[in-house]
């Protein structure tokens, strides 16, 4: 059975997602973080924001997040204080946007546009870079990078909701089979579960089955 793991590199790449229990990234009519963020989770997000990540995102996420960040910075939105601070803070973070439809220069501060193949561009960033890399939303980009064996860590924060009727953006559709080795877990505010794994793309069940 063949396996694909993250290639050895200087810059570690993490896929970082928030998710409902039934596998959605968001839900229609629900607020950000499904309205379940608490002080422990927000404090952890603040500490994570101090790390020197370069964020990777696709065109759709760029359009949505840059608009939301601008609204939050202007104080002209319905975001909560915590949501607004998190969104506005993204202005200062280095961001690499992969798109064949957007045009440079990008209007969101500290955003670099890459129009070529995202997988090859990220492979080169991992080979030559020193800053840690993390995805921001961008489900199709996450899927492509994982399939290509470029992802070193796969991190989820699972929110205790089932959004079977209102869920939007199914996260795992189109994924390959993946074996996950847990390397970290914790609970925030007695209800949110962080799960961190090392992923390995596989072509069959692990654990001694026929190759």
C-alpha cells in the first residue's frame, strides 16, 4: 500500500480548520464560531495570532475575508467585538493568495498574488522558506495540498453542533483517504475540542490489510 506524507522542508505547513460535528465549515443563519466561542478559546486564538504564520488562501476566501476585515476595521458591521478584532488583525499578517482570476496589486494589506499552480508554488515555499505556513479557509486549496503530500499538520477545532439542515461548505468532500496520527488535543471552555494530527494520504485501509 503506497502512502504520501509531507515532504521534508524548512517551512512547516498546517491545514487549520474549524468544523461542526457533522463536517461543515459554516451554517446559514449561524454567527461566527457558531456563537460558541469562549474566553479560553479566544485567549488561545490571540496567542496563535502572535506566531509568525504566513497564511495561504484561494480567491473566494480572499474576497470574503478581505471584505469582512475591511468592515470590521471600519466598525461598520454586526460582528461581535471578538470577531471584529480577529478579522481586523488579519491586515497585518502576511498572506499569499492563489488565483488565476484576481489581478495584482491586491487591495488587502500584506497580500501577495500567485497566479501559477498552487501546489508547485507551495512546494517551493516549503523548500526555501523559514516561516511556518497555515491555510485560511480555502477548502479546495486545503484538499489539493493534502492530496499532494505537502501538509505537515492537520488541525481541527470541533464545535459541538450538528448543522444537517443549515450546514454550508462540506469540508471532506473530494478528499483522498487519509490516516491521522494524533499529536495534540485539548478542550476549550468545556465544549470545543482541538484535535491536531500528522496526516498520511493512503490508498487503502492501514493496519496490515492487503497492499
